[in-house]
C-alpha cells in the first residue's frame, strides 16, 4: 500500500509544479524566476547580500564581471503545510541573482537584475532522490517574499555606483 502512495504523491508534486509555471513566462525549473529591475553593480550586489542574509542563505559564488552572479548554497527548511500534505518530508532552497549589462551611464554600467529561487524536495528523509519540480502555492509565496523584499530594497535606495 505504501508503494502506491509514493508514485501518487510524486504525481501530485509534478502536477503542482506544472500548474504553477503554466503560462507565467518567468518559470525556472523550480517554478520561480522574476526580473527585479535595474541597478548598478554595487546596489544589486549589496542589496542582494542583505536580503539573502535576512533569509539565512550562505553565499556559494559571487561574480561581478562581466555580469553579476550570486549563487547561494542549498538551505534546508521545514516543508510547508501544503508540501506536507503531498507527503514531502524534506525541502531545500537556493537563490540565484543575476545581472546583465543594460546600459552605460556617466556614473557606470546599469544592469537588468533577475532573481530565481530553486526548490527541491524529498518524499523520504533518507535515501530518496531530490525532486526539483515541486512548486506549491506556499513555496511560491515564500519565493515571492524574497523577490518583493529585494525589489523594494533596490527601489527605495539612493543609487550608488
């Protein structure tokens, strides 16, 4: 009986992921990727590091030339309630901030900045593979809170180069 529950739970996870990304045009394989806005390299990097530290992410990689790349380590978290209902017992997230040069100003380059939050889950705490296609509503709400805080930080500050 237990063997039947795992495939059906996996089917539900995959269905939730497909439903969350259908038609959005901004879906990563984890279900969440958005354009944050424009910023100088200094602003994009400093504000990203501030927001990521608030969510307790550790930086794995950080580059600024020729484009901005910030990648975090996978951060383990408790599964959300809607993930628990699907039989998910373990969950992790990592974040990517990227910036591509958009324009040159007399103060320096301006970058288009994007944020992606990847999600992976396990149906069994030990031994099962990670599934990277889960994107439940509560996960999307969590990812959106990171996005909105980062977007706000970039919007309200004084531009620094």
